[in-house]
């Protein structure tokens, strides 16, 4: 097969290096999947291979360069995700994601969706009053919901953010944990605290929580309330009972939005208890104002190995094995 050669030029040596996280191992992986040979020096990357493969490689590095110029810090997970999309021929999805980005700006960082589904999920949150984000760990379901809520708060569109999750984790009972109720609950809510600190900084986040503008509470505290002019996020919703789910959804008040996130493959309830999240996807599927948004393993933006682990579990389940 006839081979050609092309040199891709970038603004600086650092700019070129950041596209592949400065790691030659990443270039080796790109070589394997794209069917080319890559040589990186200074501010250029030389590509050798068949014409079609060179075009794919050029498109790949151009996507990375555009994403980086928009403020996305290229991590290994981003590198692999975009590489897989190019190899799979998902150029239309990449054009939509990268050439027309949805950017959320915060005091401490800029957040840009890393997959097309993440972008569509955020768009659904801003458009619909109730959105369910359903899918495996690492897809950004809760983090992006938090980003949308904080963005709306900073713009003055809402007055309050309420974050809640059921206190059910991996079979542990709260009564056996040390400390008072707040001390028992805090470990379950830690991912929510971490996300807020990440976007606002610890000092700003704690001020808003002290004022009650951002409230984090166990799901049981939602009973009897009507939540108006607020973003209300229910995390780990697969661990709600049907009664808890109904109670939560009926708290929706004027000028409020609800986001419910969970993974129906990671239910920690006793085996004889039905998951409220699993049930509600059947009950509400026909209501147009409600978005049931599903992520899959391709949307995982953690370590690339997490995606492979999730896919292995899905294959194991599809063969009829219990997990």
C-alpha cells in the first residue's frame, strides 16, 4: 500500500505536547488505532501512512487542538475518547461537540462537555423542567447537573440549589456508623461537596452553604416541602424506593427544575425492594416535558480502563449472569 507523509504544525512545542498529554505512549496508541506512524518534535507532529489514515490522524489532532484552544485540558480520557470517535467515523458528532461548544464559566474553572451525550444532557437540563440522567459511573451525570445548577444560580435565574441523595450505600446501615446524624450523613454527600468546591472554590462554596443558598441534605428531609425557584438534584436515585421517588418528584414548585441521576445497574437496596428509579422510567416515559436521558459506557470520562470494565460487566450480564 502506498504511503504518504504530512507534517502538522502547532503554535508552540508546548501546545503540540499538550495534545497528547506529553506522553509517547499515547501517540503509540493513536498509531495503533489510526494505522499511521507518528513522530513528534518541537511544535510539529509528522504523520506517515496511507492517505486515508493520514486524513483521520490530521482530523484527530485538529479536534484536539480546537478543544484545547477552547479551554479544555486534554487528559488521557479525553485523548482516548476523541481518538475512538475518529476511528469509529463519528465526525458529525465531534463537529457538533467541538466546533459548537457549550461552555460554562465558573470562578475556579471552565467546564466543557467531553462527549456529545454530555452536551445534549446539559442542553436537556436547560430546556426541560425535569431531567433524568441514567447511566454508569464516570459519565458526568451528577457533576454536569451541579454545573448547570450553579451556572443558573450565578446568573440569578434561581435563588437556591438543593442537593440530596438517599442514605443507602453498599449495604451499610446508618445506625451502625459513629457520630450524630450530620456526621453519619456527610460521607454519603461528600461527592456533592467536592463538586461544589471544584467550581466555586472552598471559601465561596462554604459561604453559600452557610447562607442556605446551597443546601445539601438526605432525601428524608425533602418530605413535606415545596421547592420553588430552585434547582433540585437527586443523586444516586437508584437507591430510592418507589415511595421516596414519588415523594421527591411531587416537591416540584414554581420556577424550579429537578435533575435525577442514577445507575440502575448499581442498586444497593435489599433484593426484595424495587428501585424507584427503575420503576419511574416506565411510569413517566410518555410525558414530553420530562427528559429520560441515557448514558452508556462510551460516555465514561474517567480513566479509559473504567470504560472497558463497565463494558465487561455489561457483557457478563447479557450472558445471563447475576452481578
